C-alpha cells in the first residue's frame, strides 16, 4: 500500500473504494510490527481498532453522509491521556496497572468524529524530558537515524507518525514536547493557546503550562484535528469559551506578514551554525517575497529556562503528590506503616528525573525559599508575558528555532540534566505566555537530520497561524 501523508488522500481513496478502513488499519498494524525496534508503542489496540474499522466501513457503505469529519483518521495517543477502560501510566512504574476511569475530553471529541485510536505511545515519564529516554518502557529511537533521540517528551507520538503506523498523534506540550519531537522527526507540530483544548483527562505535569497538541505530516491535518478537539468544556474551568474557528477551511494566506525574530535567539551562542544559516536563509527568502521581517531585541531569553524549571517543578510537586501508593497504581508490598507505603512506593515508582523535579519543586515552595524562588519566577513569567505580548501587538508572528542543536545521540545528555533543560530554550516561551506555536519541517542538516522552524502567534490566533504555516510549508519547507 502506498504511504498516505494526509487525510485528504485517505478520504479520497475511501470514496473511490480503493481502500477500506479495515485495509488501512491492517496496513498500520503491520507497520507497527515491522518498526517494533523503535519502541514507540506501549500498547497496541489491535482487536479494538480493527473492530472499529469494520463498524466505520459498514456505516460508510450504508450512507457516506453519516460519517464524521475524521473518518479515515487513525491516530496514536500519548501515554498521559485517559481513555476509558484502557491503561494509562505516564511511562511510569507508579501507575503500573492503572486503568482510566473516563476518557479525556479531547480524545472523546476525536472518537465522536470517527477517528480510530490504534494505540498508546511511549513518552518521557510524566512528560518530563526532551528525548523520550526517561521512560519505564525504555528509550524510543529516531526513525530517521536509529542512533539519535526522537525528541521528547512526545517521542513515541512523533515516531509513530514518522514511521507510518498512524496518520497523526495526540501529544502534550508543557515546554516544547509536541514541537521539539515534531522537529526531530520531520513533522508538523502544534501547541495551541493555553485553554484552547480541555485538559480534562490529561495526567497533569504543570497545570498552568500543559496543553494537548497534534503531530502530523501536514498543516491541514493538524488544523482539522485541533479544531475537533478544541473548545469549551465544563470539566476544565481553564478551557476557553471562545468559539473555535474552522482552521482547516481557512488555510489560504494571501497577504504580507509582519514577522519578528530575536537577536538573542538567532545569535545565541548555543545555536548550531547550520540551524542558524537555515533560518537566516528563510528570513532572506521571506524578505525577498516582501514580507516584513524585523530583528527585535528580547532581553529575557536567558531567564526563560530558570523561571520555567522553578514554576513547572513547583506545580509538578503538587500535582504528583496524589501518587502515594494508596490510591493509584504501584504500591510497595513490604511497607508496614503508612509512611513506609508512601516512601517506598514513591521511591520505587518514580524515575530519578521525576524525583529530581518533585524535590526541586518542593524546595522552591518551602517556607523561607518561596519568595526567593517561586515568587521571583512568577515575576519573571509576568515580564516575559508582557514583553512577548507587546511584540505581538506590532507583529503577526515570532520566528524562532525549535532546538538549538540537531537531534543528539541516545544517551548523550542523559547524565547532565541542566544541558537537557537548556535545550528547551526556544520552545518554553510559548508555554510561559500561553500563546500558540507551531513547528514546521523546514530543512535538513548536512547529516540528514531534520531542522524545524517555529512560529508563535498571539493568543487564540490559531486560524492565522495555521494559514501562515500552510503558506510556509508549501513555499519554503524542503
Ligand atoms: N522538555 C521540557 C521538560 O522537560 C518540556 C516537556 C514538555 O513539554 N512536556 O519539561
């Protein structure tokens, strides 16, 4: 079977009766089998997906008008999203054997539009990481070069799409976890505005940063999936009441854009020369086509990572306190007292990186240190927000790299958490501010690995961001 890159292609093959949903699911299942070594899947819903495909084929045959907007869409979901009756573990031992009691709103909305879920994919434990090495299921390999990391934390999501085992994947992005693996695996990734998609049924990492996003081959598929998932939800009070625009049908971009980029980003000392030159070429091409591209100064870039790791670890320390060995998942059997249950279960259940963050977060919230760290980081966030939104009053988009370096070797930064944290320098800002951001597959390094470019827009400007992304994708991405 030919490799499908978009839902449009699949839907036309279905309409021409060249393809059935059963064929398609079987094709993906066989690809899952042949790409097992990449370690993207932690659970495959083989029987259920085939069954669902059969039902949808029958429904379509009966009356093609009755199928949903996502008929033909086969997706994988990151192991932090609840799907009733299915296990969810956040790639952690602490949730061993835990079964979701309800379905995340975002996932339910996809199902309601006739998407098929083919499996649950690997990720960094509790979505903490940038390489998908921090998982109880072991590392995920980059399908383009198996010695490299696929990015994280939604590494399994990116790999499942890139290795043609599904058409799109649902990931989450707290500081770059959709965009960075999308860039490392040559895909499109979107992190929407904070509050655009309900977080109900998402295992929380840092609640004021977390958003559910999409990884796909095309901008249109990401736009369509997002418009299905987005919108108000009474189960999440932070979900926005703003109506959702039809992103996928307003992808034409025919005007001149006003784009800002930061001197501190493109001239950052840590940025790889090939990434810098690829992005500089893009800037020249955009200017050549009469878009206005301006270098602006942004003096806060180096404060973003420290502030992010204070605030997210503080939130994580609180969110993860619920995993106590009593109510969910793993419990140490030898523990004799309540204190031992907590201590042993958490010690054995969480990975070293998750424990590091819980301890850091507990520390920055502790009395005597709260003002010095937590309050200060809140102030930094405020300043970063103000300045970014100010820039977005004058410009339509902000152009940024995704990662300062190409995908690195498996194991390379594993012993150096700070080096790992610093790799998030260009993606965290969108989460700090709550604005939407995309990652687009722009070009390639001389070693054949992909280079992504990021665009951010103002809050709830997804429609404009998608249209511009489609334009960039069609005209500048190789
Ligand atoms: N790499 C970042 C972190 O470890 C981002 C993770 C994410 O977006 N979930 O926190």
